[in-house]
């Protein structure tokens, strides 16, 4: 991993012009008085940033460095190392090839950590260096979704219902269970972690012995956590209450929606339930209006020739554009981006939607209600 006669970290940082000779003297004096390693001392004294230390360590040891918070963790790889080992050693398993396990760490020189991982996994360990802050954040975010305790409710406490009238519904024993504090915390935690992970969907799935929760991120479903079977009905009922569904009806599919305020913005959830062999499955679709703020057609990621055709098509005074594709492929995003491009004060724009996924400023949006006869054909007249 590293050469015996490698240059020192302070020499690398000096060559990179991150520190001066006076900074090195300050760090050496501090080390004599207080001990510690230079990578921590330089940051503690404010002489360099964590990112600069990471660059220095990578050059010193000849290993890669990365921005860990942009990395999508693989749950199967994470499970190769027990949680207590990950937390104790402050490492994040990233990938595995044969008998080689690659982990992210902020201190690749710690031989004891490497030996602990070898003994635990039976693998050869390769390291990628990241900042300590990123390591702690990623580990905390990954495991906090499985914990419902006072010390891990920061995300849950940041989420609140906008429409509070729904909380006062008088129902049966199931409703009382759904409104108990632990169940409310669990549901809030599921929602808040999905928002932070920028998930597009939440799947809550019942099985014979557990209730599984998965998030869809960038089109891929990732298992996040599971709960005991005994809390299944209470969790599902809590979500149905928020969505103004009939909690007594478990035999038929239902649809609903609700809005929460989280991280200083409004998030809409579209909810659907369907009965399965082991109870009701719940799927929640997230609609974050903030993600559409400032979205323009040129940011959709279209090929240049496709982009030009799309721009030309939407500016025509006649015709129809049909947008089709699988779930979460970007149909609504593409259409809202087009509306945004056309939305000027000299135009009258009316949309017919089921449901209205995002509220667009300056647009006349019509929500279809088939139950009262407000259908697509009727509005088009």
C-alpha cells in the first residue's frame, strides 16, 4: 500500500502549497505539547481543510481519494462488515472483487484498523481516503434509518404535517395505535430519510415475519431497513390516516396524498396501497417542488439533436406532444420543464392533470375528479 521511505504528509502539503514552513513549525510545536498525528493537527489548528489533507494523504500514499457523499452505497457490500466494526473503525465498505474489499477511511495508515477488517472479513483490504466528516455523515445516515431512539430522531423531528386537522380524526383502536409516539416517530423517520436520500419512491412491503422498507434512488430500489411484523398494521394505518384513506378497508387498493414540511420546504407524497398475501403494501411517490426550481430544458440531459427537436416542437402553435415511458423516467419533469420555457405573461397556459404533481407559478392547473364528472374530455371542451 505504501512505501517504507515515503515522504511525510507535511512535505506533500508544503509542495502542494497548502501550508507554509511557519505552519509546519506550529504543528510540530503542538504535537510536542499535545501529541496526535499531523493530519488531525493541521485541521485542528485551521491551517488546512479536511479536503486538502485528503489530497495530501492520497499523494503521499499513492492511493485514490473520493467525495464519499456522492457515492451510492451498496447494501450488500455494507453487510460484509458488521455495523459495530464499521462504527468502531470509522470505515465504509465500497466494493468487493473476489477476496479484495475496498473501503473508505480517513486514516489509511492505521494498521490496527486494516488488521481488524482482515480478521473480520477474511479479505485483502484496499483503501480509498476520504474526509472524517464524510465518513461520519455517511455512516450516520446509512444506519440511522434503522434506529428509532431519542439520539437518532433529528431527521424525524424536522418533519411536520402541514394539514394538522387530519390528526384529530376519532377512529378505533387501530387509529390509537397509529397515533402513538413510537409509530409517529418511525413513519416520520422513514419519510425524512427518503427526502434526504433524494428518493423518488418509498416501498413498504409486508412479509411473513417482517415489514421491509425500500427506497428507489436513481431508478434502483435499495433495501433500507425492516420492522417487526407486530408494528405493520400501525405503520400502514398511520400513513393511511395522513393520506385520508379508509383504514378499515384492507381488501381493495386505495389512493391518497398528503404534504409535509421538511428541511424548510414542502414535499408532496402520492400514496397507493394494495392488498397482498401478508397485508397491505404501501408505495409513496415523492414530489419535491424544490427540485424543479430553476429547471430548464437544457438541463434535462437530452442529446443535442433531441433537445433541438423538443424545443422546436413545444413552440409550435398546434399539434400534440406525447411523452411516454416507465415509472420515474422523467416524463413529468420533461413536461414541466417545457411549460416553464413557455410560461410568459403574454401566454395563457392551462394544464389538465391527474394528479397535479407540482404547483407551477403562473399556470392554470386543473385537477381531474372523475367522481364528480370533471374528466379530461370535459375540461377539453
